């Protein structure tokens, strides 16, 4: 018998994603899949799923889910705080861990910062595949749940059971190094000054960013007058950096189109594209060019770091994380004030207005104790 997880509030652009559907770009079908595939893999590893199992991807924050008649185990990946609410109160959580929701409990995900992407992996989620993947590609109504974004009231069938609550001993680092690119294939469509500008100036992620692409604000890149501002449409890939006539770069992401007619000044290497795709509007970046050989080395190094993080998953008990709610219920501590509930007592929350600040500082996080 399966357990059921209900979507109470999907937040912004929540969808089911796995590692995508490669091999169909020649037919005009993007790969889709997780914007930050390493985080999806980590979330799945935390609850014992296959690394390519589908999970809920959400942008910005505000996702709320609830277990119905049976316990539901899930894992949180991304930079956000969360809270589990029940009739008995609220307990706060950090991400990069798994948690089991008892029947009737709801998980509220806070706002994402400084990244815009978060994941909830679900134990044994049951979703049909299309073209070999459960990833949602909403523009074509493909994958996920009838190809749609998740909406309030949607119920997901998930597996029962528990792998035990676990966490990453060390959370993934937020790398601020320049985004590495391979120049081209149409860098010759831009003036020498613009090519130099692209590799030396700072760009900022604009608010025009979704799963298809990310527009960058910064110095204008000028096309050569003898080349023009368009090309005969040719193939694009996630990471292609197109520059339309107005001169502001657009980075194509997981749901980006498979062909386009704007010149491409560069392509983000595979090791750095997830980091770029996860950045929130307002984040500042620089670009640096590398060789194909260096890009291949970076991909292997990135894969090795992921394997090391997965190998370092440990049970919560192994790092001394206490279930304070269980302690209070057992009457082991008297006269306790629940800091997680103070804001609710002073400023009562409504379903549409929640305070998601985590009262624990990073110094007190179990992950910092190593």
C-alpha cells in the first residue's frame, strides 16, 4: 500500500524532475531534468532512492506539502530552512537531511537564498515516464503529472517505509569562482572589445530567469557590423550563451530550445552550468575561458566531489542531533521555551504568510561540528 503526499502550496514553478531525457534534441525535445542535478542526486541518496529518481524541484521557495494517512519520508536539498507543523506545534529544520512526516504533519519550505532552486526527494515516488523520463517539460505538456506544474491539492503516491533519518555531514559549498566557458561557436560575430568585455566584466542574474533560460544584465556586447545580429538557426545546448540584438547575454538552461538564430558567444562547461542555473536574481558572476581538456578535468573533479558527499551521508544520531520535540513530549525537560514557536505567538501566521527564519546560527549547525 502506498502513502500519499499532498501539495498544499506549490510555491513558484514547482515540478517533478529527474535527470532528464537525453537523445531527443534532434526531434526538438529538450533534455529538461533538474536544474541542479547534483542536488537532486544528493536528495535521493539521503532516502535511499536511485540517484535518477524523480523529485520535486521548486524555485524561490514557499513549497508546503502534507502527509495524509501514512508516514512519508522525504529529503531536503538546497539552501533553505524549513519547518514541520502539526497540531502539536512546530519544529525547525535545516536542509541537506531527510525527515519523516507523520500523518497530518506538513512541511513548510522557506525562501531560497542565495540560490533559487530546491529539491524534495520522496521515497519510492510513483510517476509514469515519457520518452524515458518523468521530467516535466511544461511548454509541451510532457512528463511529470500530465506535463503540468504542481498545483494545490495534487496528491502524489509514494512508498511507505523509512531508511532512517540521515544528513550530509558536510553541506555542498557555494562556489563563487568565475563561471568557466568554452568560447564559440560564433564568437567571431562579436567585436574584439566585446569578447574582452565578456571575459572581464561583471554580469548580474536578472529577474528574467526560469527553467528555459537566464538573462544576464551587464555591459552590452556588440555584434560586428559585417556579420549581423542573427545567424541561420543551428543547434543549441544547455549552457549556450546567445546574444540577441540588444546585446545582453541569455544562458539557455534545461528546458531551453534545441535550435536558435542568435549568435552564441560561448558555452558554459557542464561542471559549472548547475551552479549558474541555481543562482538567484541579483547574484553577480564573471566568466573565464578554459580549454576543452580543462573542461573535461573539471567534469571529472565535479563527479568526484559528488561521490565524496554521498559517501559522507550519516544517520542523524551519529552527529548528535537531538529530537527536541520528542524530549519535551517525554517530559525530560521542564520550563522550556520553544524558540521556533516564539514568532507564532507574537505575530500569528496565516497559511499565506509564514516566518521562515531559522533561529539556529550556522555556528550551531550539526554540519559544522564535523
